[in-house]
């Protein structure tokens, strides 16, 4: 009987340690905190699915949270209202600018092709930029899609909007043949030029009048290849 009590005590202690390790790791993800504050059901799902991944907490939980959170945030961003998508686009501009200043823009621009751990991404971004991103996610989670002014039924996400031609024309006028670098990915050696293209792309979109901007952003973020979220 005494042995059983000791065994139960060890199991309880191990469970408590597991919970602690998972919670400590989850608290390190800046973009997970808005989920914790505004969508507790999703947060608990992410936490529960990572409870069993504590054999290598710094690796297994990192991958688990990254995969689950990236999928969740992509869906939220693609379905966000006009202001939510504007806030996230503005956040992306700042993330790219910070990463470029640190000499590693591709970590943000091509995150899906070259996954970096959350600490690496955080090291590229200022605390203000990280909080700007977290604020954008908080807004997106807490504001319904029905507020969309241009896509109340999602129709503009089916086809490329004509407003996209304005952005393309501006990019060609500014960069000429260098716009081809968009399609070179990590193979391109001129990473700074690629980063400038990404930054100017979002700046040109954000500079459009409200309704034109909303149409382009809704179409842009519903495209899975364009809707990239660097998890940090």
C-alpha cells in the first residue's frame, strides 16, 4: 500500500513537471499570447496536444506549437475583416524591415521554406514590432469577418481583383526587371533586393484607397503561398 502511494506521488509529480515544462515553453511564444487571452479553447487545444511532447521540450514542443499555431493564424488572417488584415499587413512590413536590418530578411520573407525557431525570429524583431504583431492578432481574433466592406460573402477571394494590377504596375515602375526576384525564393543571392520587393509590395498595397486595399488584401491573404506567418 505504501509503495502504491509512493508510485502515485511520483506520477503526480511527473505530471506536474510536464505541465510546468509545457506552460513555460508556451509562454515564450509571443503570437500565442493573444490566443491565450482571446481564444482559450484553441489555446487549451494547443496546450493539450503538446503535453505528450516533453521528452525534448525545446524541440518537440517548438515544432508542435509552430505547426498548430501557424495553421490557426493563417485561417484567422485569411478570414479577417478589412482592418484586421490592414493591421497584419502593416505588421509584416515592420517585421521585414527589422529582419533586413539584422541581415536575415529571408527568415521572415521565406519562413515556410526555411523554418526558424521562435527564438531566432524574436532575435530579429524589436519588442515594439513583436507587440505590434500580437496586437494585430488580438484584433483579428476579437473582430468578426462580417465587417468586411468589399468581400461580405468572400466572393473577391475567388479571382484576382482588378485592383492588383495597380500594385503590379507600381512594382514594375519601381523595380523594373528585378520583380522577377519574387519567384527566385532562397536561391536568389541578392536577399536585400528581395526584401525590398517584399516590403514595397505591402507598402504599395497599404497605400491604396480603402476599398481597393481591402480587395487586394482579402485576395492576397487567402492565397496560401502568400499568407505566410513566421511564428515567434
